[in-house]
C-alpha cells in the first residue's frame, strides 16, 4: 500500500515538474518579448528625441534586433537545459529552487512590463 | 493540491526574491542612466548649483564666504555651512569651475547613503536581502534620482549623517565609536544645517535605549559641544557673518500651498512606503513603551532608530513649504522611509512574542511584494518625471553654448539668475544671487538701493532673466523694484535657453517701456513687449512681464470685431486698410487664455459667438495669456497677425490658423507683414522664420 502511495505521489510530482517546466518554456518567450519592450521603453525614456526616423529610435530598434539572437539562444538554453537539469535533479531541493527562481525572473519581467 | 503546495511553498520566497532582485537591478540601471545624462552635462541644471561653485571659487582665491556687510557688491549669501564648498574647492582648483565634480559628489553621496541604509537595516535585522533592497529603494525614489544629479549640498550631508548612524549602531558601545559617530553627525550639520535634527535625534534615542541615558547624554554633549564650538568659532571669525548667512538669510516666507503640493506629490509617489513608515512609527512607540515596562534596557530594536529618524525627517520635510524650496527637503524622509521598509521586509521585531514561522514568512513575503509594487511605481515615476525633466533641461544645449560664448565676450559685470552658471563656467565670480537677495530685501535685511542705482546707471552690460514657460519664476527671484529698473533701463534683446537677455536701452533706438505706438505708424501697438517680440509663423508675439491675465491687449485701430464660438483666447477685427485705401484688412489677436485653454482672458463684452461688434482704437480686448496652441504654452503673450480678407465674402481666412488648404485655390491668403502697419522693425523679415528681437520703431516712438 505504501509502495502504491509513493508511486502515486511520484506521479503527481512528475506531473508537477513537467507542468512547471512547460510553464517556464511558455513564459520564457513572453518574458523575452517583454524584456525587449521594457528595454525599448527605457531607451526611449532616456534618449528618444524625435519620431520614428530619429537616430535614437533607430538605435533602439537596432539594439532590439541585436538582442533578439542572444535572447533567443537563452530561451533555447532555458528550455533544453532546464529540462535536462530537472530530469537529473528530479524532486530535489535544487530542482524546486531553480523552478522558483526561473519563474520568479520570468514573472518579474512580465510584471516589469506593467510598470515600465 | 495540498501535496503540491507543501512541495512548493518553501520556495515561494526564492521566487519573490528573484522578482525583487530583478526590480532592484532595473532601478539601479535607471539611476545610472540618469547620472549618465546629468553628471558630465556642461551647463547648469539647477539655480542652486552656480552659487556653490562660486563659493568654492572664492575659497580657492582665499576670499571670505560669510560676509556680514552686504552694502557693497558682491551681493551674494552663502546659505549653507562650508563643508561642501570646502570639498569642492580642490576640484575647482584642479579642473576649473565645472559642475561635474559637484554632481559626482552628489551621486557618490546617494550611493553611500543607500549603502549605509542597507548596513543599518542589515545590522539591526541580520537580513542581507532586506538591507540591500532598502538601499535600492532609496536610490529608486524619484526625488533622490533627480536631486543626486545636481551639484548641491544635500546628498553629501545625508551620506555623512547616515554614516554617523551606522558607526553609532555598530560601534556606539566604544568611546571611539561614540566620538566618530558624533563627529560624522556634526559634519552633516556643517554641510547642511537642517541635518541637525533627524539623525541626531535618532542617534540619541537609539543610544539611550541601547546603552542607557549616560551614554546618550555623552552623545548629546559631544554633538552639541563640537557643533557649538564650531558655530562660535566661525561666527567670531566672520564677524557675525556666519549666522547671518546660514540662519537669517534662510528665513524665507512660508507658503502652505507649497507644502500641500509637495505632500500630494509624496502621497501619490510613495503611498506604500508612507504606509510602512506610519506603521513603523507605531512599532517604535510600542517598543518604547514595552521596553520601559517589560524588557531589559539593552533591548533596542531597529525601530528605535527608524522611528525617531522618520519623525525628525518628517518635521524637516515640513519646511518644504518655504518659498524657493525643492524636493531636497524630502531626502531625509526618503531615507527614513527606505529604512522602515527595510525593517518591515525583514519582519524585524514584530510585537507578537509567539509568532509562527509560517506567519512570519507570510508577513515577510507580503512586505517584499508590496515593496516590489512600490519599486515599480517609482521606476515608472522616475522615467516619466525626473528623466523627462532632465531631458528638457538638456534640450537647449546648443543655445546654451551660444550663451556661454556670449557671456565670454561680454565684459563684467553681468547679472543672471537660472544661468548664473554661465558666469562661473567662464571663471567669473557672481555679482548677485537674485533670489537670496530678494528674500533678504523682502525681509528688510538688505537695502537694495545701491543695486537699483547700478541698474539705473546701466552699469551691467548684460542681464539674463530666466522664465520657465509655465511659471514666471523671476517674480520670486527679483524684487519688483529690480524688475522695474531692469525693464525701464534695459531692453529685451535676445532669447537663449528660456532666458531673456537684457542689454542697456539706447533711448535713440529703443522706444521707452511705456510706448503705445511708433511715430507715423497708422496703428497703435496691441500690447506691451517688456520681454521682447517673437516673429513666429507669420505673426508677431508680444511678450509681457508678469503673470498671465494681467497685461492688457488693445485694438490697434477702429474696426468691427468677431469671435467664433470655438475661439477660447482669440478675437479678430476687420479694419479699413490704412496702407491700401478702399480695402479691408483683418487683425488677429490670440493667446488670451490660460495654458490649457481652461480660462479665457478675452474681455467679457466679447463672448464666444460675437460678431459685428464695433471697437475703437485702444479699446481693451482682453489680457495676455499663456496659451499658444494645443499642447503648447509659452510665456504671457499676445499673438498678433494681419491678414487679407477672403475675396469671396470679406470673411476671416480661417484656414491660416488651421494650416489647411484654402477652400478656394485661387484665393491663397497669407498673413501679411505687420511691420508697415506698426512701423516696427523686424530683424529677420523672412516670413515663417522664428526670430526673437527687441521692440524698436522705424521712426520715433510716440
């Protein structure tokens, strides 16, 4: 009976871990888009000095294009690397903490977009 | 579900911590961004910067700072004790009279203050995250971000006072620690005198509760003794000038509306910090009472320091109602609120003796979540407020460069207000600090007669009067007598960086101030132009002195007036054209409304919808206002234009105002050059080219 309970608990934990991983994957992409938006808005707040074709706006657009690639790689790393890490460290303190921190950063980035 | 919550709940704090770290990083980046715009900007960013650089220049030249006798020039006062100018002096000697060293000192002062707040919170609570976030909170407060960009005394004073509190909380049990702490607090007071309240009060209360009344009394004696000895020494050395400069010269009138405006701003900007501060004060009172009754005297939680400090800072902040005050009066309050928020985040010394770890964690996470929201609002506020203000201040950089060279070419003496810094940048000491001397004159502490005589004798080759677009700030900086003398004996000659440059009036060229019409002109002038005339978009803008709604606007000639229903601050009059007999001509008067068009200054007898009302030359049409066009206000003015009637029906060519194409392409009306009608000279008669010029007549004035 206890073996059956453990298996059931394990299944719930596996489902939880997979669910959290999927959540981090989805949020990664939202977070990247949001981060780029936030960067653009901060850049505009400090340096924008004219319309769309002003040097500052064009520089901001250039910056966004430049950041897109490294942030894309980061997204892939979080997705694949995260899956590997959580598989290897399943149901350990480190794994749950990493989930918490990853989701913290992602939700933080989404929240940042609300204010900035 | 319960199982899932059991697994995840211990890690909730990790997630919240990541959010707050992320917000803190962005807040610090915004702070750094502000400094990147401000610190090495060459020109003045604030009225108060140049006097401090001037004081450092005087110290470098071995001149006295605190003169008691102000009967002779320079008419300057040193409002603050000497520490900041003393720190600035070596930089001035080494790098010249630039602003960046002062701004760098302020920036470092802000960073040091944030660090010390963190040290105090961490020292009291043992919570590193709470300490760090409290420090970042301080940097994120919009007042701190904006003021630490300026070469002003406040952030150095705040950093010194915080350093004193750190030393006292960590080493207050030793004699050396007590002396060092007291000296740092005195140093803060000798940087800015108002820092003699909050930090010393907090230090004394905390020392009293932590180490007993004897040690607290020693601290009071140290602070009071050293402070008093320095005061007496400096006052004796300056023949009473020290007290006169830092006390008497600071007693400006108090305006309750200033206080209320600032209070509303603090309430809207820092609502969560204020709530945490008020409840923190409650905890301080609780602990004061509790330790008196139940706890050993050595028990002194951080609230014993934060509470009195907040109380002192709040009392200090009340002086923000003084005329000429600014957000620097709120910096101690900002530090105090950051400190109390830090203590709350650490869940420090909560009054419930038996609180469960879960409840403690809940309170702590809840507080951090509140702080995250507050950080978000402050970052947004900084980006929308101080950062945009800074950009606006930097906007006229090219014109300021012209002004810099203009000042360089112009011989001494020169008077200036907002851009006194152009003088110090040119290595010249100040002749007059207009705001401070005006306050002294208003208080009956200074006789302005010698200065007025110098103005009337046209001893000054140039006078620069600054004028923010939405408020005639010069009315607080110059006495009415000074303004009257300047406007009578000098003429508004040029405009640079929102400052009007006055040069001595040459009676042969420039009409008198009371001019109503130029000789031989068929028409009279529509209004006064004490602050010059602007040729803009094919019309003449007459700029008057004073507040909106005070300078009259008159009909230039007899005619028939109309005012369509949607004209808030404008009227138009149809006249017989004096230059083309038998034809008609329209004159157009605009700008007779408040900045956003909510108040009209057009005379009551011409309500919206008026048509065919006969008016006489010189009849009052209304008063100059600040409305220029939707979304843009300028100084009190009237916009005056002259236009041909529409050929079809003699009506007013409305398309000239809207910028739309005329309904009849064969009838391409434009505004006419008004100078032949007024006999005034327009320096650059290129239609549509904006140019600022002094009002002068082609013939003789009448």
